[in-house]
C-alpha cells in the first residue's frame, strides 16, 4: 500500500466483555507502524463520518487524556508527528476523499456529475479560448491590412498631388498660347523666316541663296541646283 489509509468501525473488541461495543480507529501509514485507537461507543458519531485526519486527532486526544500505560504510545506519537506536516495532512485528505467516493454511491454519483460538469466547462472554456484566439488573429490581420491600405492611400495621394501639379503646369502653359488663326499664321511665317535665315547663314558666300527651291540634289545654287532646266525656281545653275 503506497497511500495512507484509516478504517473506522464499531464492534466488540474486548473479549472479557463481548457485549460492550467500542469504536476502533485504525491507521496504516507507509513508513510507520500501524496504530489502533479504541474509543467509547458514544464517540461513534464524531468519527464515523469525519475526515481521517480529524478522526485521528479526536482519537489521539482521547487516548492522551484517558489511557495510561499504552504500549503503542511511541507509534502513536510518530503518527501524530506525521500528521503535523501540511503535506502529509493533504495526502491523507486526498486518500479519504477517494475512499469516500468509492464506498458511498450517493457521493460517487454527485462526484460523477460534477466531473462531467467540469469536463463540459473545460470544453466550453477551450472553445471560447479558441474563438478568442481566432478573433484576435483576425483582428491583428485586419490591423495589418488597414496599415497597408493607409500606406497605399498615402502613396496614391502623393501621386495624385503630383499629377494635379503637372496638369496645372500644362494648363498654365496652354493658357499662355494664342490659338487665333492669325496668330498661328504669324507663328508659321516666323518659323519659315527663321528657316530661310538659317539657310542663308549655312550657304557659301559666292552663291546667292534661293528661297523657292525645293532643294534638289543636282542644283548648285544656294539650295543645291545644278541643272537650270530642272530647277523649279528659275535660278541658273552654278555656271550662270
């Protein structure tokens, strides 16, 4: 036996007076000698349903005050010392609880129902814990998405501001342009005049520039004419 055990019973233990009943509290603790206490039958109610540690306390106090010349005094003192330890006392309580559940059908039924309720409660707690953890993960994921969307929105806002600034610059430049037909003609004429001046500057000094020549490659004038018969501007060739 690895666990302490206490047995409380009422019977005739005095062979000289077999009609007289007594209460026996018998304790067996691993590592200690078995101890037996005999109490008056009137103490039955105090110890029959008491926790084993309390029953041993009652029995020991009775023997210490009323029994003289007890040959098992030393073993009982050793048990008393063992009971003084809180750890041993709790161990004895656990053994008493297990024995009570095993012997009493009503208690066993109650314990079974409580155990089932406890199991159900544990499952419920585990379910809500799982749901809470899942929701926490979803909340964290949504928070990360929100941060990403905020960053993306900030980037889009920056790009939109740049696009608006560019559109404003282009619109300002366009507003400065005069699109009236006369203004367009004047601009084209100015561009043509600039082209003629550039050709004059690029022509040789002894060649008179030709403003109306289409620039044939066989022309030796300022625009490159070489054949007077094919020169559409009417300018003689380079020998004229």
